[in-house]
C-alpha cells in the first residue's frame, strides 16, 4: 500500500486540510486574536455632548486607564468610579471599570458594570461591542457556553475579530472534527 504525503495532494486538498487543522484561518483570513482589537471605522460610540462635565469624566477615565496599565488596579477603580459619578450616562467608564474588576477577580462587580455599560450603550458602538466580549468571556469561564455564544455572536456582528475567534473555539463540531482528524493523522 502506498503512503500518502503532501506531494500527492492537490492545492484544494491542502486547503481543506489547512482549514480543518487551523479553523481560525478561513479563506486565507487569519482570525487569531492578537491582543489589540481593531474595529471598523464606522463602529463608533454615540457622540457625547461637549461640556465640562463630560470632558472631566473623560479625563478621569484616561487617567484611570493609565493607572490600570501600570498595575495600580485599586487606584484605577477609584478613578473610574469618579468618572462614573461625574457623568453616569457614559458607558465607557462602566465598561473599563468592569475590566479592572475582572483583573482583580471580582466577577460580580464586573458583571454589574458590564450590564450597565450594555444598557447605556444600547449594545452598540465600540463600548457595547467590548462589553459584549467581556460578558462573553465571563460566561464562557463560568461554563455558560450558550450565553457566551450569544454575546460573541452579537459582538462579531459589530465587527469584533476577538468574538469571531471565540465563536470558532466554541463550535463543538469543529473541535470534535479536529480531534478526530488529529487521531487519524497520528495513526497514518
């Protein structure tokens, strides 16, 4: 019996095998999340009024992000809270404070802030997309695959590549198919 190798396969066969072993690459488009989410240009939050209160809230939020990036998470929580107190109608500081709560391991507080960010953003724009991804991650972590899938589908429709990669990973058929094919390839 002749053994098969890559030289015996057509270009199409190679593409099929590549899509099976690397489901995050579809049609040559790499869907792996690299850590920096890029959004379509048209995915913007609603325009906020340009008044001193909103500007102060934005400044506090930017300062809080800087603190969080420097590992000063508790101080960041305090500044995000001040940003929220200054302009509670802005969804972004709610979502950013939720992220910081997640880093601190406080999932309950994170979920409360995520829900508020989703409500204020109307589940749209960049903040809505990010909040859906955050909630999807928490749901997936807590074994709520259906809830996670729902959030990632909504975020993917808004343009999130991260959400698209999560949907691929949540696909039980792709995971089972990959596992079976890897076993077959080990035997061959």
